[in-house]
């Protein structure tokens, strides 16, 4: 028996692929990783899954009628397998037809998803470069992880870089911090994954050091287990979507005690007076007292006062999880957290200030390394782009106006969707509405590894290789390593990699040379490595051949721990922010000029459309929150045994407080229906005191299963896909961010 070993990388960690007689048998974690993810164990069953797309396939009636086929049959009709040449000819013909007739506005190539850790064979990068090289297409801008904050933070601090992991390092926090305040927790499960992959999982070692140093950690979340038990964090349960009310009350208490750092606020900020008037009630007649916030958040007023006192006069570090801004008006807690840190005078100090995403993704707070990560080649889009989460609006309402960053735009009319990598029937909100919109275009093309719900809802399906069936480069600017991803096994069935697929399509459409630039896979990998090597500073990288043979290279950390905004604090005159004032904007004149009725130019509390204080809570009395799963990345790996074994009553698990279960006659591990006016799903209940009363929590990532292949879809979604229930509205008219996290529901025994 011949055993071979290949270095490789996934979003959930680096590993060695062990192959016996040409078959992948196991994935061994990277030796330098202190906390490897158990998700590596799902790679082998995914590669050999019976859900793999084996050959190109075309929906039966589309093959007969092409653009005249009934889009309502998507997901209900069988497929006909065809040869690759037939499939590629059909895709090219449709591409040419739609482009010639409707231009770039008729083509939607905004595929979204993490796809692979490989930087070259990155599906979204490849599909965008293909369409942009051919004359443009409608794209998506932003992301589902922190889409609201990405477009909002530049108004306040001039950049969204803290969202990418460029925050004060753990080394600095561990040395200088006196209190760590975590809105949305510090969940270890989320830190298993990193865009671009990771050789070093850093959150658990950092939190263990935080616990050893006995630095107080306060977890403000509807869920106790948002922090690991060993951290010993104090849990303050809060009503979902009310974080900004708590922050405002903390700000009220700080200024009431005269503890606001007026020197810092004067030198480094603009707009504090307007915010102070709002806090004291001078502007609206409502002082933002602890009693006021208690009625909104459910936190006792005395605990709010004591928390304010804990923050005064000490080195404080405040972080918000990405999830906090994935909700209606989600920009507000991010704005007020920055304001709170400014009032305390902590911004730019070692171990102090604010950050985003600790506990949301691996690499946040890692040592800032001196070298960049490899980047996939890109081409400027001659077409337009919509905010990432507005797909259903675009498909259902072509020509309709929408606002975004102070401007009014109109949705294009889409005639062809080409989706490569990612699964919109996981991450988009209110999926029944997306289904309705998905039926509108004349043609839907999907490239993927397995028969995801998106593939089942397509007209043409093209089978794609896993990362283990091709060569690539992997790495992240937040990680200590760059990896050679060696092909370990032959492509399964008739799968091809995305680059080869798009190369052949580009050749058919007359721009093959522009797309390939005369390079095959190996030539591209060498070029990307050398380009990245040329951008490094002060670090000696080997030649490509040596790197490839070695399998990875280690990138040294910086000698001095990175502190976010330390240069700005040292000299705001020499290092101004990229805001109109050059300072932190606690009041934004730019936003004020936009004239939005429901978005003030300073942080504010305005009730979200659905929360436990809303009138609709009388009908739907439970606040439903979706969280990232512990056993998969979004919906990746969903069709593997490890994920199936973690279900409850054969469905996605719903966590519920005993009080809420008892009044409904629900017992542990029972199958239930979760429902509201937008839809119904099945789930399996786990009763726990680890969630706040009135709140139910479920992981995202279950494959959307409304009844594929049936004439009439089930009234109840079968697997437990949270986004059947969520609202399809933007977080605000300013950012149009994703709102695929929370809503009001009720639960009953199935």
C-alpha cells in the first residue's frame, strides 16, 4: 500500500492530506496549530459524498425550451446529464444572447460565499474576473458578515479595517487591559474559521491567558455559552437588538459622574456636545438613564450603574461581535461603542479602546505580520453593483429605486444568474421570498462541488473540484503562515476546476487570452507568489520552487504589539483619520445632510422593527436568533456525517429556556415547529438555562429543504433553515446591510 502526504489548507485550518493508493483517508492537523478544528474530520466524507455533482446536468424543460422555460419549475424538475462540451456551449450561448440583448445589466455574477481557502481557485474571484473581462456584469458589494459596518464605519473613523482583523493585538490586551467587555461574547466555535485559511487558531490560547491573568470579562449576550466556561466570564443576559440602549445608559452614567474624558473628546473627536445633549435628554426630553435602559434591555438598572462604575478610571477594552450589527439598525451599537470608548479616553492606548470581531472569526487580534497574503487576480467591473443582501429586491423589483450611502439607485433587470461557490439559500434572508425572485430570470447557472439547494434550483449545473483535486496557494494577512496547497487526489467523477471552466467559456466567447493571460494553473500560482513576495517588507522569502517543496513558510510577527489608532492618539495632526474632520465623528454632518428620517447623525436608540418590546411580540413572543454553527462553516460540510450526528430529532437544534418550553408543553429533544407570518420550519429542541427567557437560538447552515423534486413544496421547511423566518430588509437606508440574524417567532410541538 502506497501512502503519500500532501500539505493543504481549509478555511477551518491547515492540514496534511494522507492518501493511500490514490484515495484520501484522513486529514492530520498542522503541527503548529495549538487548537485545530474538529471540522477537518468532515473533509474526507465531503470529498466522497454521494451528494457530489458527478456530471454536467441541465434541467429537463430548460434543455427543451431554453429561455422560454418556466422558472417556477426550478427545484421541482429533474435534470438530464450532458457532456461537458454540450454544457459549456449552452452556457456560452446564453451568455452571448443575454449580453447582446440586455448588456451587462442583464447578467448577475455576484456570487457570494467563502468558497475555498485557495487564493487562486477562489470561486467568487474567478466568476467575477470572467464576467468583468467579458464586458461587465451586475456584482454585489459588501458581505453578509459585516456588511452594515463596512459601509458605516468610514463615516465615523474613516476606515472599516478593524473589521478585517486589524485591531489591537492580544499581546497588548493581555499586558495592559483591566476589564474586557464583550458585546456578543467570545465564542470559540466561531474562531475555528478564517477567510483564506489558518495555520494558527489563536482565540483559545488568548482566552486561557486572559483567564490566567484574572482579567474580568463580561459577556453581554442573550446566550451564556458565547464565552467558554474556563474564562469565568460574568454573563449579563440582554434582550436581543437592544445593545445600543445599554451603551447609551453607560454613557449617561459616565457623563453624569463627570468621568467623561473631555480632553480626549475635544482633541480627537467632533460632535460630542450633540451626543451629550441626547444622553441627558436635552434634545428629546428622555434622559438615557439606567432605569430607561433597564425597561428596554431587561438588565436591572443597578447592574447598569455598577457596570459604568467598573469602566471608569481603568484600562478598558470593548469589543462587539459581528452579529451585533447584523440586525435592523445594527449600525447604532457600533457607533455608540466607539463613542463610549472615546468618552472613557481609551482609544489608542495599549490594551484599551474598541474592536470588532473578537470571537467572530479566527485571526482577530493576532500579531500583525509584516507581509501581505496572496491575492487573486482582479479586473475592474465595467458594470454596476448592488448591496450584497439586496438580491431578492433586485430580482423581484427591477427598476425600483433604493437608497445607499446617501444616493438613490435603481435595480437592474436580471436575465441570467451565474453562481459559482457559495449557497444563497443559506445566507440570504427570508428564503421564500428569494425563491420567488429566483424564478424570474430566464437562465440560472450554478457551479459547485455538491448538490446544494442553489444547484437544485438551477437550469445548468457544472461539477467543480474540491481543493484537494487541484493546486493552490492559501493564507491570510491575519495568520503566521503561507501554505502550498498540493493536489492530493485526482478529480472525482467529471469535476473540473473553476479556472478551467471559465477559460473554456472565455475561449468560446472570444476573450480567452484576456482571461488566461496565457497562463495555466502552475504559471498563475508562481505569478501570484512572486507578486506577493515582491510586496513583503523586511522578510526574506524563498524562491517559489523551494516554497512549494517545503509546503509552507512562516512569517514573523512584529516586534512591537500593534495598537489600533496609537499613531492617531500620538498626533492627530500628523495622523488624521480619513473622515471629513480628520477626527472620530460622534456626530456626522455628512449623514445629517442625507436627511434620512430614521437615521440620526449621532448614535441613538430607535426600536428595531422586530424585538421583544414591539407590539408584534404579543403575537410572536419569542426572539429568534441564528448563530454560526460549531460543526461547519455556514452551510459548507452540511452534507457530512459529523453534522448529521449533531442534529436533534433529525433536525437543526433549537435552544430554548425551560420557562418558555414549560408553558408550551415542550420537552427536551422533541421535534417542534418554529413559525411566524413569513414561514415555518421544523427543529429539534434542547432545553437549557444557557439562553435568556424569551429567546430561542439556532445555528445557521441547514440546507434549505422545502420539498425539492415535488410538484408542491412542503408547507414546513424540513431541515431547520433559520432564514426561512428572517426579515428581508436592510439594516438601514444608509448601508442596506444584511438583516439575516434575528426576528420574532413562536414555537409549538410538531
